[in-house]
C-alpha cells in the first residue's frame, strides 16, 4: 500500500482516451429564469417511487441544484444544453484495472468515517446516460492505497435514470495532496473520462497543485457519517 505521488499517467485501459470537460456548475438562465436541475426532478421521482416522465428529462445537469440553492422549482423544467463537460485530471500511479463490480467499498470492521456519494451521469444534451461505467479508487483512512488487492476499489454502472451511488469512507490525507477520490467515467462505447473529486473546506485545497474547484462535491454531515453528491457531464453527443 502506497501514497500517491508522481506525474500524470495514461488511462491504463487499452484503446481508451480521456475526455476533456469541466465540472457541474450552476447553469445559465434560460429565457431569464432558472429551472430545477435534472437531479432535483430525478431525486424527487425516486423518493416517491415514480418513473421519471419523458417530459421532465430535459432539465440541466447540475450538482448544485435549484433546491440546494434555495430556489423554488418551476412548474415546467427547461433544459440548458450549455452544461460544460466535467474536466479531466491525472490518473495518478495507483489505478488498477479489473476492479470488482460493487457499489460499496466498505467491509465489516473497516475504519473511517462513512461516506455515501450519489449523482448522475449526463451527456451534452442534458439527457441521463444509463449503463455508464464508473470505476472508483481511493486511499484508506490512513492515506494509503491498496496495490496488492482491491480494497477501496470498485466499479459500477448507472441505472436507467443515469444515477449512481457509492458507499465508502472519507479518504485519509498524505503528503502533497488534499483529500480526494479518483474515478473513471465512460458512456457505453465512448471515450473514458479520468478525473478526481474533492471535498469543500479542506485546508489543503489551497496548496494542492492540481486541485480544481469545479470538481468539488457537495458534502454534508449526516449523523456520524457524510453524504456527498456530484453530477458528471460527459462530452458525448445525444
């Protein structure tokens, strides 16, 4: 198990290329107003156990939703096709292919603060992407990576609504880096986006050379753990 250091490396997956982009920032007004994000609509439908109406599949792909900003959602959501793709970042030296398929990286007795990360994967036309691959890896609570096995490594696929959910722990700190998660995201048959996700309010965000605020998750404390969310926007046509 090692700390992550060194210079950027390739994706580590044969025939795969990175995809440029930026993070999930609040969208621009449409016709002078702001509609609710796709996440607001999808989360509300999921909470009620309802299928998402086709007419509501055109709202913006935002991590910071209208509800989270304290704005009242419009009756008729609008779509902002101008959402920028999520930006790529270095893979680092500790990616391992062939991670197990699982949505939880936590095993019985795993030390660390529990963290649940949820979100959606969208394309440039504001439509969710089902069966998108997300491959996560991270340091443990002590700031080390498991290079002998697959602890804190795993991949999953988005559901029919483009949603994902990861159960893990808050990664530990180690010299030279702020707190972060690694992820590769790939729409079926499209190039791979390799990037990292960050935590707000971390002192090392100010000194980490590759930290980018566009990749900040929304993080909140819930009981003894934390919940976070982030939406990925892939540079794929729809």
